[in-house]
């Protein structure tokens, strides 16, 4: 059911939110306009159409508008509309102290924050003489608007995630600027006038393209924090040792080869981050300093000799490997290589990643619960990739790209690669690449090999909390904040936040209460001691449709859950709730799950537990389809209800059906199995098959498909066989039939039995009988004979799965005409597995019952350079011959060979068994 709860497209969520906020509709109709104003704050970035609402307020000339000091406006608007709106606002009449014109509230197809449409600002903005805070983040600014440089009272300027290539020299004329953020831009140089900002305390220039830093930076006498991470710096000016007020200096992910020794003598410095640079030697005072971070540097290593032009010409090109599905290993040399695996994985080993040749083994595992680590609101998007050897560490980062299934919804969610290390799972920094609309890659950098999988999780925000305190905000849910006061911790600790939204209509259906609503669900976690030394303030938005001036406090409940327990406790009376127009604030000393409810119900904890379970449920259909040309080949699949129609339309040309089940409810990662009953059994030796029962694990974003061959002990020449396949919850038990009937006596979400679908094997024609004696019946596609060994349908399916792109060479060596190959490629042009199976089984149908068919297949495999598959076929035949000889010996129809192990000539043969 989570597909229904959280699978809303952004447009649907917006429509529902608008329906739940009558005050917002009132503004659009011109009624109740002042209801948008909360004291001296005007937040127009919470609702769509903020520009039109601002124009409406300006046209009405409300006196309250002239009292606004804090204005927020989203820039996710039509560019012309946004430009016209900003031009018509009477900026000189406003008394703004804070102005936020930013994007980033919407997300694109890959889950990344989208930039707003703002490219410039009107000149009239310079009339804001009292403006102290200006946020222009997540826009498309290529140059800093001139009006910004005239805001003499400006204290904080935020310009992150724009397209700025340089900052103007006039920036140094802002006399009161103390906070400047210009991260994730294209800056290549800094103005020398930057050093004249004597009041500047925090400067963040990370994620840019800076090669050098001007020496004038030493004039920032009040600077407390300086962040230059993820640039291209090779050295620092000596003047940085004059930053006597500096407490935090972040320089990681550059190409620094040296740093001034005087940094160790800065009196206030508490953290110097030099990770992931090219530092080979450091002064002793920096090496011994406890506040220096040096991981990822080649300390103590000898510098490589300079490369001459002649040597440059002799550098070998990096090898490129493309592995077929039958290979499970490859060799990596110190020269590096680029590897593409058949299972949808790319690996890039840079030169020098390993000092000696090493063989890498890989394997793609089915996503069983033991190999998958999912949170309560995570979704699996790929199989599990294992790379060996596990313990090896590379000298340089290895690039790993995994192909994954595009999720249907990504609103306030993000895709990450999850890996296992030291028996614990962690998320890696992941970047997404779109090769085609439905072909997405997740890319990360790793230094070791283990298990890897792609996961969709709620958007996560994290920060390092210093003793001085900080602020953590949610990127996906504006208004969710955590405020850490000074003294909350003695040592810096990492804190992370996740926010999950529940659809209002699902809640109302659960409670049967039209006015009930809930806030986003907040998960907070942290490293270090379980409690903070000072209370931490948490801010949550009030439930939709509720405002701080109109709510009934008796209906407002703050719920708390401490995993692994699944109970929710009402802690409303234990905390002091501070309410504003849109938010509720409270203080805590340790972290867990928090949820704000607005309902007239009394047993809120039990209701929250049911809602929590519904957030994780999926409405699922089970299907069983038989291939049209071969009814003994059955496809079993479980998939979310909304995907059933499209899947059946795609399969209907090749399979008989449809036969979808009634809707059942499953959790993400829940285990269940399918059992064939009433005369039908499975003709396969599969690792996921126990006593004829096929094991599944449900993952909502994966295909969850099993294709098996079925058989029957009944005589199909006399009549068709009607049976069934039933689906049961839980792991595969040893005895199903005894409990199956009892399980069907009751239905419910906890019932063992889920669904039963009919299966029919048609009656065989007399000419299809291939038995060699009374009571002996072979399946139509079995090749060989009892004495030389059989190749069953299951064996042929295994052979087909290993041929890959070599199937055409095998087909020609089997004597199939080239015209037939062309027809197969045309009929199954989008299905490589279908081409291989159709070729092999159509050939087997013509060869069934004829001597020498198995030998012809082995010869064709050898002629096609597939000796590996030919050896596998020989091993299957040898095993079959041993089983045949053993069965003859057990029934006493052959004399025992005294040379065989365990035989005894003195013992009489056992009586023949019927």
C-alpha cells in the first residue's frame, strides 16, 4: 500500500495539499488574504502560484504587507511571470530584513533538486535599506546582480548552486557582511577586494573550480570558518596564517602538495581538514596536532619522477574489457582498465589503483533478506553485486556504476548505493547518470570490494554538530529543522535526518475522521553518546489544514517511537509545545522517531502503529501465465497492483492468460512461496525450489519473476490435467498440503494462504507419446535416452541461459537455416533471452526421440567455442547415466559388478519393486 501512500507524483501531492489548506484557496479568490501573513512573516514558497499571490497582495495594498520583515518566494515559476512580479513589487516601501528567492524545492526525474528560473534582479531591490539576509540559492545566476552590491546593511548572502564564474570586485564594499556562501558554482578566481571584508566571519567557497587564492584573504581578521573543499587548489598563500580568529579550515578534496607550517600556531583553530589531497610531507607540528585530518594523502611516499615527453608517448592506453555472461572474473594490472560486465555493471580502475596484478571475481546474487539491508521506508532498485576479494584495499578510488530500475516516484527521495563493510551497511556518496529515459546508472567511488546494491531512501540530510552548535534543515520538506544550541555536545558528532510523508486521504480512510491529519514523520539519529548535554530544539510543520491560531490543543498529539520497538508513545504532556502559525517546536535530549498528529481519537498510539504499518504495505497482485507455444513453461510473478495492466499487455502475445489474483498486501522484503497442487508439480532443480515449492522475496521496484517448467504424473493422453498454483506467506515449510486447507479457512493480512490460480496442461495427442514401455512417459522436449543420459527441459533452459550472444553461431552449427535465424531475431527483437530459448527449444522439438541429438548439440557447442557449456552437458549426461545404473542395480535387473564400491557378490539381489 506504500505505492498508494507515497507513490504520488509531485502534481498529485500539490493538489491534495491545496485541497487541505482552505486559507490558500481563499487568497486565490481574493477572500481572507491576510490569513497568509503570520505576524511579520510572509511565506509564499510553501504553495504553488506564489508570484500571483504576491501580485494580488501588492494590488490590494494591505497595511499588513507593509509590516512584513521576512519574505520567502519560490523561483520555480514561469521566467517571465517571475521577472514581472519582481519588477512590480514596491521594494522601497517594504521594511524587509530577510528575503529568500530560491529554487531547490522541486526535484527532477533523477531525484536531484531543480534550479529556479531566476537570472537577474530588478534595480529597485537596492531600495531595501534594512535588508540583512538575502538567499538566492538554487537559481541560474551567471553574474551577481548590481543591486545586491548596494545593500549596505547586508549581513548574510547565500549564492550556492548557481552558475557564477566570478565575483565582482565591488563585493568588498559591503561593510557589514558576516556570512557568505557561494558553494556549487563555477568560480575560477576570487576578487582581491574580498580581503577588505573585515567583518566576514563565515566564508564557504566549496565545490568550485578555484586554482589559487589571492593573498589578500589574510585581511579577513574576523573570519571564523573557511571552507575551500572540492576545488583545484595546489597551494595556499602564506597570508592564511594571519587569520587569527579562524576556528575551522576545510581543505579536503583538492590537489594540495604543501600547506604553510604556521597553520599549526593559529590560536583559535580547532579543526583543519586536509583529507584527500596530494600531501607527501608535512611539518611535524601539523602531523602531531590532534585537530588535523589527513586521511587519503600519500604521506611518506616518494614523489614520482617527472614524466618526459618521450615517456608520455609510451604510456599504454587503458585496456577496455567487455565480459560476456559466462565469465565471472577478470585481471586488473597496475596500468588500470575499464570493465563492462554483462549484468549491467561498469568498473573503472585508474592507473596505479593496484601495485600488482590482481584477479577480480564478481557475482550477482538474488536479493534475499540476508543479503539486503533496508530501512522501514527504503526500496530496493537492483540485485546484489558481490566483488571479491573483499579484504583488498586499492591505492586509488575505483569507479563503480550500477544499472538500476527507475523508480516510479522520487518526490523527496534519493537514490544511493549501499555497501557492506565490517558486518554493517552504509550508504556511499552516489551520482546518477541518465543514458536513456529508462536506463539509469548509479555511480560511486570505492576503495574496497564487498556487496553493493542500489536503494531508494527518503531524502537524508546530515551535518557535523560542533560544540558551538549548528542548524540542520531538511532539503525535501521545508520547515523541518533541528537547532543545536552551544554546549549540546563536548565533541563533534554526526547527526542525520530523514523525513517521510503520509498521504492525507489514506489517514482519513484509516481513522474514519474527515478532519484528521498528520505532519511528516521525522527520524533523527546521531553518533556518540545517546543524549545531548543541552536540550535540542526540533521544529515540525503543523498537520495540513491546521494553523497555530485555530487548532484545538486537546487534539494535537506528539508521538514518539524508539526502535526496535514498534509502539508509539504519546509524549504531548511531557514536552512543552511552542506553536506558531505554521510550526510546532519542542525540545528533546535524545533522538528517535517523532510524529505530530491532529485527531479527536483518544488511543493515538495504536492508530499510529497501524498508520506506520500502512506506510510499508504494498497492494500486490500475483499472476501465473503459461507460454502459448509451450504450456508446460509457466511464468510466476508478483507485482504492485498499479503495474499489473501494463505488464499483462506486454506479456499477452507470448503467454496465455491473464490470470491475476485478487489484491493481497505485502511488506517490502517479505518472503513467500508458490506451491503447485492437484496433479501439477515442478520439473526443475532450482536453488530457490524446495520440494516443488518456489521461494520468492517481494521487492516493489523489481520484477519478482520466476519461470519454471511443470509436469504431471497423470496420463495426459486420456485427458487434460487441471491443477493450481497457490501462494503462501513465510519461508518454505517442509509440509504444505497438510496445512493448506486449514490456511484457506480464514483470510486476512496475517493469513498463511494468499491466492490460488488455475493451471491447465492440455491433452497430448497420440503421436506425441515418446515412452518406451508401459507406464513410462517422457516430456516432449527431453533429449537422449535412459542409457546414455537425458537432457531435460530444465537442463535445456540452463544451457539457454549461458549462451548469450553466441546463440547464432550455435544455431548455424546445429544446422538451422539462416532464414529461420532472421525470423527468430525479428519475432523476439527486444528479447535476447526469448531468441535463445526459441532457437534451442524449436530445434529440440524437431530432434526429440531421434538418436544422436545430444551428441549433435555437444558438437555444435564445441564448434562455437563454447567448450564450457559442452563440458556442463557432458557432466549432466554422466550424472544421468550413473542414476540409471543405480536404479537398475536397486531393482535387481542387473548383476552387480564386484569391482564397484559397496557391491557384494555373496548378497542376493533385492526383490524387484513395483
